[in-house]
């Protein structure tokens, strides 16, 4: 709480008026970080544009989120606190990854019903999509081995993942 008060810059008393303790502060930060991405997911799932364009928008929001310094810092913090604060890990998963997966799964299921997409397992398809965007590059950024990708690198990652994903989805069940 001392470090947060210094960085904010606010007094510890101000922090404690808003957050009862470190756990509440961390939970608030995690929830807010996940909410931004999930808002994009919600907006995307209501659109009537093509599957490819919607996936590009979702991928853009996802990549911008997971490759941001704030998200990487929160991810590291959640992992570091997981033993002492397992509720934070569960909150993080339930507030972000789980909801994002479920929303993408529902979106893909709609395309499957319209015969625009062929997948026997929309849960796996949603997980595979996000995994293509995360992969080894995210691990290296998380570990500080590699710098954050540039906008051009993120665009290339998204474009390649979309092509691979759509090609794989089209050919996986034929």
C-alpha cells in the first residue's frame, strides 16, 4: 500500500478510504483491467460484420491488453500472490480469461449455426484463438526477455493468427 500511495500519488489514508486492504486494491485493479477488454468483446459480439473482421477487432483488443506493461505487471503480481491470495487468482481468471473465452465461444457458436464456421467444439476453438495470439512471444515479454511488440509487430501477429485460425477451422473437420 505504501508503494501504491507513492506511485499514485495519494496518501495511504486516501487509499484505505477506497480499498480496505491490499487484497481489495489488487482485486479492483484486476477487475478494471479485465473490464476494458470485455467491453470490446461485448461490442464485437453484437456486430453483424464478417467473422474475419470481428476476429481482427477482438484480436486487436486482446493483443493490446496482454502486451501492455500494466497487464504484464498485473499478471506477474497475480502469479506472485497466488499462494498467499488464491482468491485474487480466481478473481483474475473469472473476471477476464473465463468471461472472454465464454463470450468468444458463444460468438463462434453463432457462426457455426449459420454454417459459416465448422467446429465441433466451440470452447476449444475459442481457447485456440486466444492461444495463437499469446504463445511464446507473450511468455518472453512476461519474463522480460523480449521488449513489447511494436504496433507493426502486433498487426503482423494478428494477421498471421487470423489466417492460420480461419484456415485451420475451415479444414479441421473436412
